[in-house]
C-alpha cells in the first residue's frame, strides 16, 4: 500500500458505514464507461463518460456489459449505484481497493469482488481491485486502472457463433472471473521461476542481497495467499447460490473455476514450502561460511601460539640470557620458529583441519 493510499484510508476512520471514499491512488484521467450489448444476432459497442450518455445506449433484451474504468470519480460511481439500486456498503467496497475478495447476494443483484493480477513486461506484478455487479440483463464491472486481462473475452463475444452470444450475464461473469483466475497460474509460475533462480544463487555463493530477494518473494507469496483463500470461499458461495440470476445450467462453470482456484492454492503452498527450504539453505550456507572463516582464524591462531611464546621469552629484559650474545642466535631462533610453524601446518593438514 502506497503512502497516498494509507493517507486516504485513514480518512475513513470514524466515518459512518457506507461513506464513499476512493482509497486507491488518484488519477487525473477521466472515467471511461464502455458498453458492450449483445445477443445471438447482434453486438453493439460504445463508450462514454457520463451516466446520462450511457442510459440511452442500453438495449432491452440484450446482455449489457458495462465496464467502468478508473473508478476515482466517486460521484459517478454513486450515480450508477443509485440508478441500479446498489447498497451503500456495496459502493463502499467497490471504492475500497484494499477490500479482500467477497460475495454479497442481494437477491435482485449479486456483488462480487476480487484482485486482478497480471505480469508486466518488466517482470513486475500488476495488481488491481476489480468488482462485478450481476443483474438480470446487465453486468457492471468496476476497474481501478486502464488495461485489463479481458481482451480474450471481448474477442469471444465478437464471435457470433460462440457460446457467449447464446448465454446470459451469469456466463459472462463466469468468463471474466475465470480469465482472472487463469492469470493467477501465470503469476505463480513466474514466482516459481524466480524461486528457482534464487535457489541456484543460494547454492552457489552467499550474498546479503539474497536476503532482500527472499523476503520480497515471501511477501508476494503471503499476499497471494491472502487474496486466494477468500476468493475460494466467494466462488464456492457463487457455485451453490440459489439466486435466480445464476442459472442452474451454468453452476458447473463456477465449479470449474473453483477447481482452478484450489489448484492455484496447492501450487502456491508447494512454492511456499520450497521457499522455506531455500531460506534454510541460505542460512546453512551462511553458517558454513562463518564456520570456514572461524576455522581459518583458529588455525592461524594455533600456529602462532608457540611462535608468540618464543618471542615472548626473548622479549624479557633479563641480563643473563646466553642466546643474546650468541652470533647465530637470531637466525637459529627464526629457523626454529619456522620449523615449528611448518610442522604444525603439516600436522593439521594430515588431520584434514585445513
């Protein structure tokens, strides 16, 4: 969460439930509303910026997908909520970008929110708060930022003989949720590649920068788990919903999405366990490196102990020391010290202490 988001979230403290406040980062760009209306015979697409421009474009008897892009304009979101009779708490969750995935069944409409994740060319994970409102002949989608992962769905809608053109808004909701979940597989696979790279680096040479990389990766795993666990529960409720907006023939598709979410969670848990092993490997490598350093220092100290003893003896200020007057005393003493050090080195080498 950025500093701007934190400051905006603090503004919500103490406010009454249903107070509308966008908690994400601000944008100077104007909200864009995209309408795709279609049935089996015809498809019509248009864009506008105001609710007054949108309403005349809606086509009765069609499946109307209304995509509201850049939800920073709170008054517009409030107008749309009033027109479709959305509860104030629902609108609050739409504007709260930190809201975890959830499902609210309001009988005449269903509210569903989740996190849309995608992988940018730079390798960064792009996250976005996305909300859906499913009605009788409409589906509202609210997005934070320009760009999404729904282009494949738009292309499938354009196919006159495709399944989308024969089915209603509940199938459209399934398709949008499904493509978001499919991108979770890409994210988990990307994190797995980063984890494998870290494992290779850790097994090679310890580096303090690896700690930062491991910590960052661990934080991303925690975030993924935080959004996947409630998403699984929300989709499970959606798959067993008795609301007439979800046709019985389409519940199997939501069951399929639920299976995909479970698989993503299993893959994520496996990666988390491997990350723990990588961290243990790094700690073991660091400990081994420290042990090698201490071993080297111990060997050096051990070699110099007897040499220091000899130097200490001849450093005493006694007047009657026979070797002091001997012509060969100095070179003989150095030779003895060298032989002692060499013998100790050979002895430790044979014992494989070096």
